[in-house]
C-alpha cells in the first residue's frame, strides 16, 4: 500500500487550514449576517461561540485526524467502534454537499471577476442597474453553469496534484496573496470619508437585534467559517505527523480566520458607508452594493478586480478542503487511486450543484417558503448537517473516546503549554464534555423548531 500523504511542514498545515477556514463565509456571508443581526451585539455572541464551541471542536477534529491518520469515516470507527463510522460518513457527505453549492456561488464570483476585467462593473452606476445586471446573469442558465463548471475544474486540478504538490502548494501561494489584497482594500476603505460609520456599525451593539434566530446563525457560522462538521479538519489533521503541537497549529488558523472576518466586514462597511450607502443586509451586498460603489470610485475598475480576486482566492482554498474528505475516503476505504478519486468526487459535486446553479433560471419555480434550491441546500447544510457533524465529532471525543484519553492525546506535543497553563486542561475538558455538545444540541433543536 502506498504511504499516506503528509504535509511537508507545520506551516503547510497552518496555511492549508487557514485557507480552508477563510472563504466565502468570511467575505461574502459574515458582513451581511453581522449587518442583518445588529452589528456589535452579534459580533460579541459570535466571538463567545468561537471560544466555547468553535475552537474546541476545531481542536477535537484535528486531534481525531492526527491520532488515527485516517479519513473521517475510518477515524470515527477506529476511535468509537463500527457504529461510529456512520458519524464520519455523515461529515464526509456534508462536505460533499457544501462543495456542490459552494462552487455555484464561487462561480458567480469568478464570473464577476471576468465582468470586472471586461470593464462591465464600472457601468453599474445605480443600484437598479446592479440588480438588473446580476439578475440578468443569473437568469442565464448557461452563465451560472459555465462558471460553476470552470470553478470545479480549477479545484479538481489542484486536488489532482496531491496533498503536498497540490493542496499545500496552492495554499502557500494563495493565502499570503489573499492577505495582501485584503490589506490593500482595507487601506482604501479606511481612507474613505465617512468610513468611521462603518467601524461604529461593527462595534456598537444593538442588543434588540439579537433574536434566537441570530443565535442559530452565529453558531452555524462559527462552524461554517472554521470548516467544521464536514470532515475537513479531521482529514487535514490526518496529514499531520504524530507529535505536532495541536494547540499552536489550531490556534493560528482560527485566529487568522477571525481576523479576516473582522477585516472583511470592516472593508465592506467602510466602503459602503463611505459611499453614503447602507449595508442592505443580504447576499446582495457583494453583487449589488459593492459594484455600485466601485463604479463611482476613482480607480473603481481596479478595485473591483482586486475585490473579486480576493473573494475568488478565498473560495478556491476552501473548496478544495470541502472535497478532500471524500477523496481521502475513497482512497483509504476503497483503495482508489488519487486521480480516480478526484475525478469522481469533483464530477459528482459538479452534478449535485447543477440544480443550485439553475435555481435562479430554469428551476426558479421550485421554491419552499420563499427559498430557491440553492437557499434550501445551503440552509440545510449550514443549519442542520454541519452542527450535526460537529456534534458527532465532539461527542466522540468528549464521551465515547473519553476526556481522559483524548486529553492525554492532546497533551502529546503540547506538554509545555499544558504544564505552564494548568487551566488549559480544565478548559478543554469543559468544552469537550459540556459546553460544546450541549450548546450545539440546543441550537440544533432550535433550528429544527423544537422550541417553537
Ligand atoms: N470555511 C469556509 C468558509 O468560511 C467554508 C467551508 C466549508 C470550507 C466547508 C470547507 C469546507 O467559507
């Protein structure tokens, strides 16, 4: 049997995990959910969730991977017994579903980058023009399908090259590039007159906007943005060597992800408020408001190119990580060769994404309580499947494998930190055993309507 792939260094994992975590979630979704749920108040709850649930589940998943050196299904089985492999399979399936609709939205971004290069964005000087243009493009079945396919091909090419030469190398180039582009845009945003309103909007809490629905969204997003509950971090962790310090290698990507979310929200809000507009609290922020703002700014065509490039870079490194668990599964469980596994997984994800790609054109009549197919798929994945996968991982670590064994495994490589900060063991014990499973359960029940 060929030896299992591994990262070439610790940095390889850190950048790959950061690349996975930083995605459309940070740049496309985070600003609009913060806008929708009252700015600072939502932010406070979100940060609390990251600490009590996000970070510990992240560590738990990487720990499962590093300990077993297997794909999620194999890993769950090895630690929990045969019936637990179902939990692992669920997470792989979730990653597969996410990769399908993620590619559709990323395809729009790719399409908008092309529009920006063609100078089309500078023509969208009014909100009405931007909305009409966006709806026009989405209304073309061919446009959405073409870019969905193109994006999937880019993803498949990277995955095809393998863990080190594909995933690791892409992240080593794309993640630093993403930070540079983000910084350029931040400088631009902060120089806008009136941009301080954007800053205040982000930090001043409006507690009245913090509904139970906002809590579900905050938790779902904490999971989505750290790529949890879908086998990604288990799989990436399985390419780590045994003695790696998990506290370090997990904390850095989680912090990088949070910083990018905050900065992206700041960029979006300073630019939008600076142009005298309101963040309209919807997905339209990226495709309606931002193009209008750029069309009126000096040098706007370049800003548009930079902006959509930023989002595209973020999307590529996440998409590869959503598909990798399926590939690892086909390779570990069924001894497939990497190339065949990549071909099957990417073409399967493409096909599964087709209805979502057609959700605003040929299949626009298919709706359920006002949501089209794309909305339905993404809602089911982020509100149900992802928390469910995260719950499975943390129950495995905290209850089945047990806190004694899992904390012993976690100490391995991080002895120094655990000795210097005795509260760390208590913190992880509490999160693995109590806070993460119970909070996830409550929010999951709420999402399923149990409390209504
Ligand atoms: N974390 C990514 C984001 O914030 C999304 C993602 C989900 C990536 C699932 C990989 C797997 O956009």
